[in-house]
């Protein structure tokens, strides 16, 4: 069983502190599929052990203190210059959280211990990172819109597929997994530039007589992780950090796209007022290599009513680039054409605040 765990989670073998907890997991008949699962069970085993030997402290209280401490250590690490607390700071926080920290008897197998001068710290940084993400998933506002370590992002990324649809992920930092796409429009986007972009990003664009100068029929398309949010009216793409309208407008000419976007922003659609037309690069990131549900080259998480969408990029004063999910390609169309393309507005997700790594510490 231990060997199976090591095969599933290779990094486990280079973390001696974590290896000491393998017996706790093997003794329990549970299925461990990821590092997130492993850490959850390991923390639970520690809580059970500590609860039995520390008077007046129950498992729930121990976990609450550890989670609060993980958040506090991370968000105040720049101010303190480290990820540990002095005895005085620990006592003040314990009083604030109503936890009798003076009764703790921390040992070598605890997730928390003290350094040589008595400062409280996590026995392994990854424990703090796991508890931070756990707290985020429970809605702690202090974990949102701040820069996360690579390991924090890894924990959440591998947890995404199993999260319930109602899980609130607003404010998460998944920047190391996200491909940033050009968001500024180009007034004269040439076919050769389009071709270079499609090949660089590996975006699919079918080969037709109209697209022979820029097509990329061998493009694999982008691997996305979509989630409907806000009652289904928007789609978050965690692979790019973009937030899309799930549906969009009816067919309209290019001039009316500006009016449509202004209307969205005026009414604060889905709680935001920074909606815009996507660039061609952003719109083509949605292009699938094969037709999906609804008969379009786009994930069925999106409405099938918007078979063609306008982009913010122009080819000339009279032509703008559009993306056709009916046929799997992009093309430049007359801006006066009112019976062709729709609007699917987009906005860029928030950029987490920068955070420094104290003492040159790696986040992995």
C-alpha cells in the first residue's frame, strides 16, 4: 500500500516528515488519489492523536487554530519576514481565537512545533499551504485576492474536478496554470500575424479556401477548465483566467457591438462593469478541434446560439475579425454585416497581489 501511495504521489518520497505518517493512512481503509487527499487524511490523523493526549482541547478546536494560523502566517509573512510566530504573538492570536495554546505539548510528529527560540511554526511548509487552501474552500475572505505559492495552486488545481458546482472560487490564484492571452485589440491584424498566433498557441483553425493563408488544421486546441458561475450566466475559464458570457447577443453589425458592451457594463452584468469584446486570440482559445454538443466547435458549457462572434481586432477600417464555431475557423468580415456574428463578451479575471518569498524559500 505504501508503494502505491508513492507511485501516485512521487513528491512524497522526498518529504521525510510526510513519510512518517504513511502508517496512519495504511491502517485506514481509504482511497488516496491525490496529494490533497493525502494531506487531508494526514491532518485528520494528527488531530485525533493530539485530541487524545492534550486535555481540554478537542479536534475541532485544534483544526480551527491550525487553519487560522496558516492564513495568518501566509498573509503576514512579508511583515514578519518569516512564516513563524513569536510566543507572544502566538499567545495573542490564541486569546483572540479563544484557544488555550499554553496547554499544547507539541512533539516531533505534530504538524506544528517550535524552533530553538520558541517560535511556533508548521513542521512542514506544505502543511500550512494545504490548510490555507482548505480554508479558502471554506470561504475565508483573507485567503482571497492574494498571491498564492505554487504548492497552494497545485492543491486547488488538482481539487477542481471534484468540487461541487456551487463552490465559490472567486479570489483564487491559479496563475502558474493559466495561459495569459493578448487582451489589447489590434487595429490592423494581418493574416500572417494570425497564422503566427494560431501556431504559437496551437489553436485549431480548419483549412478552407477562405482560411488558407492562416489556417492551422493540425492545432490541438487549448485544454480548458470551465465552470459556470453566477447562476450560469457566466463561464469562468481557469486555464486562462478569463470570464465569459455563457450566451451573448443576437446577430448584429459591428457598430452595435459597442452599444451591447456598454449596456452590459451600465447594468453591471453579473456584478461587473468591465466587459469587452474578446481579441481574436482570446476568442480562438475557445475553438475545439472537433464539434462538441450542439454541433459547434466549442464546449457545450456555452450557449449554442452564438455560432459566430465578433472580436475586438480589425483587419481594416471596413473589416473585423470574427470566429465561427459552426465551421471551426476565423475570418475577417464586413463590419456592416448585420446578419452574421454575435457578441460573447469577456472580462479579465483579477490579478492576485504580488507577494515575496521570504528567505529565498521555494513554494514547492
